[in-house]
């Protein structure tokens, strides 16, 4: 029998931890913990790795704001750049981990540029809400050619965050998985595109990484969908004295907690929504856990599992 397919969606903290400035050395060092666990799991599972890109694409936007000598690039190009950058870092770290286990010669791996189709008439385009890039003063924000919104840090650019419709390379990813490759793909939620006839056109948008990963998991037939983040699991009343982490939560319970606003839209909400989406559409297991406990979560001894 073929091994089950495990999709691990790495959060941005897999590369840059809180309090760090994000040097290349820091990012490579941070990757060793989750990637070392994934390398071990590849003995028993066919593996797909997706990842965030928030800090990295934000840095590219900041670099653009600081330099007028080079033409600015649209957001979808910056997402493509971070897919290549982070894909390289994950792939090289994973290759070293596989070598340390003595299985690098038998375990091929590949990083894949990934497009994700969104609907041109998605309501998100009418109300951009996702803050990205550098912080501006109110005076500077008023002169910018794109929409901004006041945040806790100051004024920031906001872009649409439409729902993923389909992953363009889903067949290629499934074929690679069936051939035994570990596939790194859908970085930063994928390069957002809309259909124009039989072609695609990039758009200024940011697709939630976890929702794109859930869509990919559905389309390629993933068995276990694991979201790795910077907390040990899903909690009610997070950060308050009555905080309570959940080991298991049913679809009905999760839907009720979401409706009650217990999982904020800017943090745990999309992760729970993605896990629910995966389970509703036939997935076997959906888990939300910490970067440090990926192996334990797969074994059933850590994290929060969304169940039917």
C-alpha cells in the first residue's frame, strides 16, 4: 500500500521568530527544528510542504520604498520571489536533514512555483483589508497611490485577500508525490492570478497560506493536514487568565467558536477555518500545533485536532 500523504503548512515563524531581525543565519537556524522533524516523517509519509512569506515579502516591499533607482515590482512578482527564496532555504535545509538520516539518495525533493486562481469578482477586492509592507506616517500615507489603513503600528498598505479557487499545478504536484518526491509549493499562499480567457493574469492580492494549503490538500488527496504555528494549539480566550487549550474540537464546536469571535480573524481564525474546510471535504486528520511538536502532533500526542 502507498504511504499516506502528509501536508505540513509552515507558518512564517518557521523562519523568523519573535524578537529576531530575520538575518539569513537566523532563518536557516530556525528551519532546522521543523525540517528535521519532517525529514524523519518522510520515512513513513509522502510529504508536501507549504509555507508563509509574510516577513519576507514585507521586507521586499520595504526595500522598494527605500529605493527609487530601481522600478518597483507588483505584488505577485514579489510573492514569486519569496517562493524561490524560501523554497531554496527549505530545500537545502531538508537535503541536509535527509543526509543526516542517511536517506538523501533515496528521497528526491523539489520546489515548485505555484499559481493560485482567485475569483475576479471576489468581494475581498472591493474592501482590501490585509496589511502588508512598511509602516507610514499619516502624512505619508495620504500621498501613496494605493489604499492604506491605520494599524497598531501606524499606517500600512492594505490589499485584498480573496479565497483560493484552485491550485493551477495540482496535477503536477500529485504526479510528483506519486513519484516519491517531497514537494515544496504554494509559498505565501501562492501567486494570486485570475483567469483571462485561457490564460492567467497576476493580481495585487495576498492569499491566506492556510486556506490555500487546505485547497491544495483537497485537490491532491492529502490524508493528514498539519498547520505548524508559534503556539501549541488552538485556545479559547487566548492570552487571558481563563485561557484553555483544546486537544480536540469538533466541526460544530469550531464553527460556534468562530461565530462567537473566539478565534480572531488575524491569527487563529483562518487556521481553524482551513482545518474545518479540509475535514468537511473528506480529509482524514487536521491538526494545528507548534513548530516544535510536528512529530508529536502527527502521532496524536500534541496540538489541537479538528474532528467530525
